[in-house]
């Protein structure tokens, strides 16, 4: 029997506004990459695709074109392996590659991407207005959360 996740494809980010929007979401950093993501609404008219969409960025500071291309090729190969569990989540993810990707083991790249996707695709926690406020304001001269005895 086939795995139902095998039919899920991960989309691509191609337009700059999608990359910029992802930068406003959660972030995850390792020495090999930075991952940014923004969760999309199901009713978002701009998103023609449902599910996970991934964009890759490797800046010129990383190296010359052949090195940047090799980094992007390694990331493109690792994304389907790491993202199969997250393919149904409506999110735009941007992966900013660093030079250390060139020398990293493939399994380490996949592990980094899995950890990053777990963090950046989590739904946002309750807003400040939804949290309970303290029952009384601090007394004059008292600081909440600190004890200076």
C-alpha cells in the first residue's frame, strides 16, 4: 500500500512579495541556514496553491555562482525529504542558505530542515489580549517577578 503523503507535492515560492511576507513570520537559525515562514489563511485569495510552498535564497556573500547553485541544489534535494510531514500545512517558507551547507552531511541538512519546519509552522500562540492579566497592580516600589530581599 502506498503512503498517502507520497502524492503531496511541495510548491515553490517565485514572487518577491511572497518572500517578503515570509520574512515577517517565525524564524529558525542554524549555522547552515536560516528558515523563515508565514502561515497562510485558507481564505487567502493570493495563494493559488494549498499546502507548503518553499523558496530558496542564497546571497552573493556566500560565494560565486557555482557554489551558490550547489547550495541550492542540495537544499532542493533535502526539502522533499524533510517537508513530507508538513506538506499539508498552508505556509510559505523561505530558506536562506549559508556556505556551511556545502560541507554538511545530507542527513544533517534534513535534520536541520525538519527541526526548522517544526518550529516555523507552529500556529501562533494566544495574543496578549487573550492572556489573563495579573489580579492587582504592583505596590509602589515593588517589581513584579523580582525579589530583592
